[in-house]
């Protein structure tokens, strides 16, 4: 069994963003040479998420509204966590959207449905962030 590990770096200019990272993940899969196995992709930050969904801008706006209703950014003093930082909402949004995805690898490709894409969700950006790619298989 082979194993591959790579960290991707992404610089988020805004506090929140949804970024399609499918092509970067597919590039890692090609580099790995693995044809059959599993791919793990996870955010290396507690206020960010990796998830699979459709690449549709209206849906992304829906995610933003939905998450903001559940865990609004302001007022900052509504959260016990906020003291030195103002990112309690980002921690909650990450919990809702999830930490990682695991995808099957079949014949050297991500084994996805027709509209599935991998996204990095950022909820406390404005600085460089890391994404882990780990692939195991043959």
C-alpha cells in the first residue's frame, strides 16, 4: 500500500469564503500515482471546513445566510468564547459544515457523483491557511 501526504496553502483575503479546491485535490491525486484507495482532505484550522457539494453561486449564498442565522458574527459579546478573539461564530460554523471529506479513488480518479466538488469553507480568514491531503491505496 502506498501513502501520499501534501499540505496546500491558501491565502484568504476575506473573513468568510467558499473556494472550490477540486482541481488542486485532483492534482495531488495525479501526483500520488494511486489508482485505488481513499483520499482524505481536511482543514488544518479550527475555524475552517472542507465539504462536498455543488459549485453553484446561489447555493453558496444560501450557505452564508443559513450559517449566519445559526451563528451570527455580531454582536461579538453574545459569545462566551469572544474575549481576546472575535471568532466564536467561526468555530460554530465549522462544526456545522464539518472538518473533512473522505472520497473513494477509483481508476486514479475521485469517485464522485455528477455535481460533486470539494470546497474549502473559511469562516475566520484574512490570513494564510493550510489544507491537508492524505491518500492511501495502491
